[in-house]
C-alpha cells in the first residue's frame, strides 16, 4: 500500500498510511501478538454480562422472597397460615387475617403513634445533623473530624446499655409514654449516622457556591439555607429515609418507654404471641400493612434518593 505523506507547519512529515488501515486489522494483529483469539474477546463480554445478571437476579430473589412470603402468608386462611408443612402459595385466598388484625384494640392508635414518632425523630435528626455536618465540613479543624468519629463510635454501643439511664432521664422530664419522648430516644440512635451521611454529602459541594452567594449579599446562614441545602436535598432525602426507618422499626426503646398511650405498632405485632402460640395470620397481615408507608415513602423519594447517592460521584 502506498503511504501518503503530508507536512505540518513545522515541516515535519506525517504518514497517513495508518489512518487508511482497516479497523478490524489492528485488532487481529494485536490479538495475535498477545496470544488471545478475537472470538474469545467477543464472547467474554456477553458471558460476563450474563453472569452479572444471574448474580443480580439471585440477590433480588434472596431479598424479595421473605417479603413475598410474608404477603402470601397474610392472604391465607387463619388455619392454613399455621399448617405444617407450610405452603408458599395460598390454597384458599382470604382477607380474614386483615380483618382480624385491624379488629384488635389499639391497632389504629399504634399506627398513629408510629407515624408521629418517626416523623418527629426524622425532623429532629435533619435539623441537628445538617448544621453539625456543615460546621465539620466548612470549619475544618481536627476537633471536627474527632466529633464525627465520636458520633460513629456511639453506634457501636448496644441500645440496651443506654436503655436504663434513658428511662430515668425520661421519667425525670415526665416524657415517658409520650410520642415526643420516644422520638427523642430514637433521635439518639439515628443522629450519629445522620451526621456522618450529611458530612459526606456536604463535602461534595464546592465552597465556590457559597462564595458566590456571599458576593451577592448573603451571609453564611443565608448561603447555607438558600444555596447549600437545595444542592444536597437528595442527600437529605437519603438521610431522612434512614432516620425514618430507624424509628419505624425500633422495638427496645418503645418497650421501655411506652405503656399504652404511646405504644407503637411493633409492640402490637409482638402481642400476637400468646400463651396458645403465634397467631401467624394476623401477625403477617399487620406486618404487611405496617410496611406500606415505608414502601410509599421510598417510591415518592426515589429520584431524590438516587440523586443523593450519586452526589459527588462526578466532579466538575
């Protein structure tokens, strides 16, 4: 093949023969030099993709099967729900378990208490975590990092260790058997993780945004509220989900700090365990109903959750 040459402005010749070479030829030459067949390179990628899909499908089944079995058990008749050996699909589809569960005394009140407690705890966690994380990321001092580390260390302490002194504090403050007192206790559990999450999200926000806001006349507080908070709204949604779930699923503090008025749904579900055995039908029905708000909250905040999880993944 005849190679044509052209000259740049500096007079150096540049060959254009390589540019005229067929695209597939270089790949065959490279593969032959490396001792790897082209067919193996072309087959390996679909095989890897199929393996990843198989692994992902197995994980989905692993995580989704318990919840699916919970829902299917709730749709069985009360007698079939306790039959041995158990069946996966109901032989007779029935909503009797739901009517029995909702007919129990205190179920509706416990739902209201759970929603109230989880909402208060989530708001408190965000109100306290955002300024704390902002101070750590903007006023970079060794004590700030030590503060975040100390907050994470408190997550290692078993809740039962702080349960007894917490009961004494709530009795002194006259906050036992109240949704607000239980929400304060739940905030002590969710706040360390909330601070750590918001710290990672705020570190991804460049300081130039606040400097531009200050040039426009904003003070530091206004810059945080009007500029930084909207940018990390996705991260705040992720933090809110974790704080809400921590309060929604909590059992120990609810058992220690509530009696009747502020009793949450996990305690009511546990009461289906009687001296005559477990009422599996009513228990699974109430547990299915109890999971609906979490699923709805996740679907509503889905876009913000994805935006929050990818915040800072791409730097400009």
